[in-house]
């Protein structure tokens, strides 16, 4: 689980360099149709989800797994989030025996929260 104040991320989004370091081009594109406030809220939800997924993987995002290794997009037009793991995040999930990581994101005017759960063959995968 991760909780984030939207304003904290909004400050970072003022820098294109940071935005491109934290989010994939597809995540940035998906947020592009909104106004500035809603874009910040949308991307804050994705950022929080990435943090929650990193916790499921048992890694920090300042180590070998990078922010862009975890991609959170919509699974359907209805908006349910879906996680795609790339590069080292995918390798870590495989090492843990995870088939998928599911997330839920909730938005309030100033705060977002994300919850992630890993699906795998072994109930003790995170303990390895």
C-alpha cells in the first residue's frame, strides 16, 4: 500500500526530465487529455501504484528496479488499472514466482492511495 499527497508529485511534474524518468511514454500519453490538476492526480495515482508494486516485489525504486520498469495503465476503457512489469521488475517477479501484480487506486482531492497484491504459485513468494 502507498499513500501520496497529490501536491508533492505535482511539484515534480513541473520538470519534464523528472516526468520522463518516473513514467513511461504510454503513461504520460494516457494522462495527456486532462487539465493540469487532473493530470497531476492521475499521475500521482500511477506513482503511488508503482510504490505499492515495488513493495510487493520487495525492492526499492532507487535500486536496480527503475520507475519505468513498472507501468500502470488502464486495463479497459472503464479505467481499471493494470500493471505491466518490464526489465528488472519482471525478472524480480519471476524470481518470486509471481504471475501478476494487481493494483487498486483511489483518488481524493488532495491524496491518492494505491494497494497492490501479487498473484503467484507460492503463498510465501514475498518471503524468499
